[in-house]
C-alpha cells in the first residue's frame, strides 16, 4: 500500500509541477528540446529549471520501478 501512495504522490507532482506551465506547451518539453538541440545559450538558471521540472518525472519512474521490483 505504501508504494501505491508513493506512485500517486509522484504522479500528482509530475502532472502539476512537472508539466507547469501548461500553455502553450509544458515547460519541460521546451527545455528538453533545447538540451537535445545542443543547449546553446543555456545558463545555470535554465539547467536548474530543467532539474526542478524534471525531478517529479524521475521520482515517478523510481516509484514505478520500486513497485515492479516488489
């Protein structure tokens, strides 16, 4: 049951903080495109922002893996 709570919390965080702001596109998608495009012009704040919006997704993947393993 505890793993279910971890997954639910991680999912809520990923869908709110991980995707914010929602319009015109989720912020993390723009940052990932920027990084995949070579990250030219990215500054420390941009990397910090990527980490902030990406952490809930990492947390969700970790919770799901933990749940699968048992």
